[in-house]
C-alpha cells in the first residue's frame, strides 16, 4: 500500500503545470453600483490560484466582509454559481477565494492561504467598503474543513466573527476510513484526495517527514479541526444533509469536542436538513437555509 501511495504521489507531483488557468472574466454587473470589472479579481499571493473574486456594492458605511472558500476535494475549485451575488445582495461584501490545491502543496499550505486571504481582505477593506473588524467565512465541503480549521486553529488566531461550514470535511481521517469501506465514488475520491493532501496514509506508527515538513501522523492530526478546539474559538454554524456523502458526524463530532472544551452552546451548532442529499452550496437552496445562514452571519457582526 505504501509503495502504491508513493507511486501516486510521484505521478501527481511530476505533472508540470505550464500555465495556470486564467480567472474567469466576471459577468457584467447587474447593478450600476457594482465594482468595475477590472477590480473584480485580485491576487492575495504570488501563486496563480491565490486569488479572490470580489462582489461588492458601494456603501456609505462599511459592510461586513464574507470570504467564501470553495470545495472540490482540495483537488479542484468548485463553483459558487450565483451565491456570490446573493450574499452581496444581502448587505455583505463578498470575497470568493481560491487556494493552492493538494497537488500544488501539502497541508498546511491551504491553511496558510486562508490566513493570507483574510489579511489581504483586511488590508484592502476600504477599497471595497468592507469592515476589517467584521470578517466572516463561509466554506463548502473541503473548503468547509478549511473554515472550521480557521475557527479553531490558534484559538481563532484570525480574529473571525464567525464561520459557516456547509458539508465540512471536518475530519479528513474519518473521510479516509469511510472511503476504505464504501463503494461510492465520491466517498472514495474524498479518501484519496485527503491522502494526497497529507502525502501519506494515516498510521499512528508513521511520523516520517517524507513529502512534508511535519510527521505523517502529526499532519493527519493537524487536519482534524476537533483536535484544536478551545473555548475562545470563532463561533461555528455547521450544516449537512442527513444523506450527505460527507455525513453529519463530521460536524456533530466537532460540536461535541468543542462543547467539551468549553465552547458555549450558543457558539457552535449543527443543522441537519432531513430528507435531503444536498451537498455544499446546494444546501443554501433548501427551504429556509439561506435565510438562516444570512441571519446567523449578520447576528455575529457588530
């Protein structure tokens, strides 16, 4: 198995990306007050994928900034479709971030990208009528794992007002375990990409530093949001469908660990949409959920 993994990693790392895909040209704004097209996409880092798509409306008073973190198995960037504009229509300045993928860099590069994006948004907030003191995250699937990590790592070291995670893969280790017993393609794909993210199989006896700066097992432990929970963490709203291929136990396990660590019950909760298979942003389209998320986000700002 280890030889198979090394062959997989070597094959992926051997791919030479000669040019990064250019950011998609944003659609013409439907409102006359929207940001100019040339300002709709900005780089927060030097890597081609370290970018933010900005959807904003001019405002006499700064509005809360919400950073959207896309999913895609850490292997690709999924689309938010029309949700960026819908968040902006609700009085939020929206920054949809992309990040280095698992074949670009090993974890925790993705954590570092979130921190860099948050810093960039704060540093440039006045350009987009955003409030640097009211920054929120909404993450989907693999991006949800990055959001819960941001809420818990270093006891909310990023100073976030709150995070919403839609179908978060809050436990990559559980995703690996589930993928070993499932025949569902999406579940097995999630296992394989969590393995690529860590560059090794999870094994408590293996703490080698091949392909990564920290040990193998330490890397897997570090990817688990529940291992860093503290009563000072950013508030979290966690959302799943009951038939989500990323099962609700990812979030209920995180919620249980957070409350055991002293996080107030009002600061962490899991919402489960019954009778649904909706995953990630599709959860926002289930009855009442978008309103719930918007209300929760605004309720966390000052």
